[in-house]
C-alpha cells in the first residue's frame, strides 16, 4: 500500500470529470431547450415526456454541480494526501451524486416511454408494454434512491467511515443497478423497431427513424463501459483518485438525455442533414400500395386541414384510426416528420408532404337527387 510520502499531492484525475461536465453542461440544456422549442413553435403543447426530460436535466445538472464541489474538496486526488475534513466533504458530495444519478437516468427512461405512448399509444399491446415498463422503472427508481440514501446505518457512515456502523455491499448494489439499467435500455431500444419497419414511408425516411431510435444504443454502450469500472470503484483503497466509474456515470446520464431529445428536434436535424429527410416530389405518380388488409393509393397533394390528426393504431399491420383534435398542430404526434394528418383528396391516400411527414387524406362525395313535384 502506498504511503503519503510516496504520493504526489498535486496528482489529480479531476479533469476526467471536468471535461464531460463542461461538454454536457452546454449540450444537454441546449438540446432540451431545442426540444421544447420544437414542441411549441407551431402552437403545440408540452407533454409528460417533456416534463420528465426537463426533470432529468435538472438532476443531471445537480449531479454535475455536486461533482464539481466534490473536486473542490479534493475528489480526484489521492485519498492519503487529503485533509480528513476535506476527505469527508469530498465523499459527502460523491454520496449525493449517487442519488441524483439514479433519479436522472430513470427519469430519462420514463421520458422515452412516455414519448412512445404519444406516438404509438393507439396500439394496444404496445401501450400496455409501455405502461408496464413505466411502472417498473418508477418503482425501481424509488427503491434504488431509497437504498442509496440509506446504504449505511447510520446514514453519515456512507461518507465517513470513522463512524461506527454497517453498510451494504456497494459493489453488488452497483452491479445490480447497472444490470437493471442495461436490460431496460435494451428493451426500450428495440420496442419501436417493428412498428417503424411497417410504416409506409420512403426508405430514406424509414432509415432516418430507425437511426434516431437506435441512437439509444449509445446509452447501452456507455452503461457497459461503466460496468467495467465498477469493480475498481468498489474495491479500491484510493476512492477519491480512482474515479473512472464516476466519469462514466456522468457520461451515461447525459448521453441518455441527448438520445432522448434527438427524436424531437427534427427541424435542426433537417437543417444539418437534409438528405436524411428528403422532400416528396410534386409529380409523384398514382400507385396502389397494400397495407395490412387494406389498400391505399398514393399521390402528391397539398396539405389538408391541420385540425385533424391521427395516431399510429391497429393490430397485426398498423391501420390507423382518426382522432379529432381541434386546434392541434400535430407537434405531439410528430417525430422526425412521421406526422400524420388529414385533408381533402380522392379516396384514402398516404403521402409525404413537403416537410417529409406522413399524410393521410380523405374525400367524401355527396350525391343527391331532386324529387319531382
């Protein structure tokens, strides 16, 4: 074991926290603000998923703040070189970060599931699966936060080992938390893929939707990388210096927020990557398409009435049912242009409008005869 004399008192790994905190401290608030702007820019309204991601951002920013405070008291330096009072303060802020991290990461999962409900909520099996996962994530969030707060008896022993008492096995608890996080991430990642695959839209648009949903895979990657550092954090004798696990904790919860926001910032994505969301041509030819047990005709058509919107619905295939929402702009049912709206046309048609949205158009003809008197 190293002695105080053999350790460099100026050696510090604090930069491992400062760099991701600085990057995501700018990026995450920017993306959340852009998400809210995208919702409200056409008289749309915020939903539960937006409030959940905003709460997750607050906990993530709080996590970053307490980590910076922890570094101020010596977190990142060798534990044997720290003043005992500074050591306790550094570990106290590290203890708080464990709580805020679990709240942030689970709120992000809840936000994504609530977003799925807005898009695919009319599909019964998918709706029940979402609600089941929301309940599961909520219960686990509460349980893990409570377990983290009361990991030691008495509670202050969590950051001051000089106090007599007992604590849970941190290593096993961290592995269990990581296992639950990765498992739910994988389920959430693959849930919408089958539904997106069945959408009758251009291949480029379908690929763009799949890519956006698949961005959640980055969260799984960061979670797995964090798992590789848990054993070091759980067994090290230099807890304030071996902080790679804490670094991946910061990265994981912020990457989750980034991935949760990307599907809702279509205007920015279209600006940066216009080829991902090609506009439909105005001279597209008529042609029949089969969809489940129904047939549709597709052709170009100007935008219709924006006051009537529909959600993806059905069983087997994805036939769609109309949902009248007066005054709605469709922002709540849109994701990267996969918005569906109604307007005048011939028959029942599907098309991509000028912004790459999926559009359903209908026309009703009325015939009458005048009786002879």
